[in-house]
C-alpha cells in the first residue's frame, strides 16, 4: 500500500477555494488544454508525511502509531492563505494560523513512519501547502518563487505575469480562505494515475481524532 498522512480541510473551506479558482480555471477546467493541469478537488489536502509503499501488516501498526500521535495533539486553527510555486511548475496555496502546532503534528507523523520502517520522507514538510495545479509538460514554466503573505504574494504576482493569465496569478497571490479547526488527521492510500483525469486516486484508510 502506498500511504501518506494528511489533514483534509472541511467542505466549506474547499468550497471557498473552489469558488476563488473557478473564474481562472474557466471553461478549461478538467479538460486537456490550457497551461495548467488542475488538481481534482477530492485530492486537495495538506500532507503531513509520505510513507511510500508499506506492507498491509505494517499499515495496521502505522495506523496505531498515528492514532497515538493524534491523541497527543490538541485541535488547532488553520486557514488557506497566499500562494506560490515550487520548481516553477507546481502551483499551491499556502497556510496560516497555528503553524507551530501543525509542524509538531507533521514531525509526529514522520516519527510514526519510522516506527514501522517506512522509507524516509525526503521532502521537507515545514512549509505546509495545498497543491492546486501543475504546469503541463511542454508549457512554459512559471517564473517566480514562493509567496508568503500578501506583500510577497503581490510581488510574486508581478514576477509570473506573462507566463499565466492575470486572473490566475491574482487568485493564487492574494487568496485568503476561512479559518477552520483541525480536529483529525487521515491515513490515505494513494494509487497514481487511477483518479479523475489521470490523477491519483486517494482512498481513506483511517480518520484519527486529535486530543482524545
């Protein structure tokens, strides 16, 4: 099983982001044209730890380790805010709020993977984000880097203009969503290429409440 742990924003938060992106996605949403391949809404999440391929028996132990990590954490508040670009091709919206608590939970989820011998997560998870799309192969890369907060976001918007439609740049740069309380984490099985539009298919393995 290919597994990862994540925080899934509630539907009202996803609704807000969906509405903000609707105008810039326009008629090309979900179709095989345009410079950006948009991530399907059902895949929108904040990764806490990626475990790679885990044996079924180890997955049960991992679930127990994550349950303990979740129980040791208290609920905390987040909101989606700002945006940026990884490697000139991955478009994301950032996160604000109780980031110290979120990062502590991220580290605890990483340690849970260590307990079952999961391959080390090679990505640094100290910058929480939600991926909204990726530049299609062959399309011009997005110029400009990460935008944190409104000031940086507005600067980044100017850097990438000309590469992407202005409305898209604006939506990514200045977006701010509603605050929600994180009350659980989720262990998820991922099957690459099996989801909508050739994206990944995510199947929940377990929902683990915080602070219980």
